[in-house]
């Protein structure tokens, strides 16, 4: 995708030296566009924890590059196992992180220590390139769902939650990939952008990238979605996911479950877009089994924005004596989903639906 006409991925190897990793600092958006240079696995881990990089597919790719950086410093088997454990502990909910690290381990455990640096960079690059291809395919398959709602002289209204665009992946995005495909195909599409408290990823990140691509959009309060659905202002909902169970339950940013309930009550299709690396074939009951990350209360009690004088500042919005709980994700049961949009097509949200697209997966029972 492009920022001011310049194409970017969200993570890449520095072309100047061929080994450092570059990322866009998402904690600074939309107020400033800053690119960071990461030189160690510890810096990658910090970037993931602090959400300088975020989004399930992106943190998987970033972690893969973190392993490569670690191998450059020490390619021993002991160092490999240590960095894998360190990176895996950064964010507990998104399964793409574990998937990418396990893939790196499989490749590097079967590679001589002397060859591990080159192999690690090659495998991380492959993970990133495959993510781009998969997300482009999600866009093509999801485009058909948007086309089904298109009518001459009438825009298609899509509601999304959090940020599942190209900033959350290596490129294209998951939930927004069909939107970009529709926009580029000349379909009049408009996106209702949930602000997505507490970190406001919708208001800051989704609105930022949609605006840069020229897609019509409107930021709304998180609790406005149901009202819009009641009044026929939402044609379909498309969200991303951080982990999907073998039975079709989907974990996504907190608030997704409530949107799915509103969509069901108003007969609005509710789709989850995700690459196959987001499927956790080891789990079945999402509510019981998916670990939910508990993040710092300050994300809820404070808000960062641009003051009237142009400065960017953080202010507290909760009384000093009040505590705050900050679960980062919730789980939407499969029964509330219209289905999944994947790189291989669409399917119903069920074990049978997922296996119809990915028959090679060993689904535990």
C-alpha cells in the first residue's frame, strides 16, 4: 500500500545494510509517520509488546525477523531456543506469533549453525511474502461479498472494528483487503470505522490508512454500530481475528462480540477475514481456551491526541481513585459468524467449513 504515493510494507529488511529490520512505529500514528530501525531480538520483542507493531499477521512476521536478528548475534541451538521462548511470551492471544516462531524453529533446528543466519533471513522473508500473497487473495475472495451488495447509485456500507488493514499485516490487510479491492474496482464503498477503545486503533490507524488510499469512511463511537444496523446503514461487517479455533470461534479486539450480537439481531452479515496462520487447530472452545491478554490500565485511563495548539499530549480521563480493567480481546462464538474469508475462499464458521478449505490440517477432537 502507499503513503503519500510511496509504497510501503509494514516490516522489511533495511536495503542499506541488508540485516537490520525496519518497521513503522504505529504508536505515533496518525500524528507522525516514523520508521524505526531494529537491530536485535530484544528490540523486536519491545516493539511487539509496546504495539509499535501490532496485528496478528504482522507480529508473526516481525517475530520471524527477530529470530533472524538473534541468529546474527549467536547462531547456537541454545540461543535459538532462548529467543524463541522470549518472543513467544510477548503477546499471548494472537496465534500467528506462535505459528511463525514454530515455523522458524522447524527450519533452523534442521540447519547447521553456520548456515542459520542466511536460512533465518530467508525463512522470515518467505513468511512476509506469503502473508502479502494471502492477504491479496483474501481481498479477491471478499470482493465478491461486497459486490453482492453493490447497486447503481448506492454505496456499500461496511462496518469494521479495530484495525485489520495493511498496518496489521505485512501488506493489504485482512478485513480491509476486500474494501481496498472493491474501491480499486470502482465500487462505491464506505466504511464505518469503530473508534475501538481503549487504544483507538480504528480512529487512529484504520482511518489513517483508509484516508491515505482514498476510501470514503466515517469514524463512529464504538457503541454506535447497533444503532446504524437498526436503521439499515450497514450492509455487512468485516473484522479481522487474532485466533480462530478449529470449531470456528474467533478472538478479536475487545468489542467484536457485541458487534456480532447486534449484527445477528439485525440480520447483518458478519464476516471474519483471516489467513490460515490465524487458525489454532489445537483448540475448539474459544471462550474457555483462548488466552485473553490483560493489558495495562493506563491504556484505558489515559488518551493521547493532538491538542488545540498542535502538540501531541496524553491526558487522564478517569478519576485518580478509580481502577480500570483492560482485557484486550473477546471471543465471538462461531454461531454468530456468517463465515470466514481466507486465502482459499470463504467458508462457514465451523470445523467442517474450515476443513473444507484446509483438508490437510490435522484437526484434534
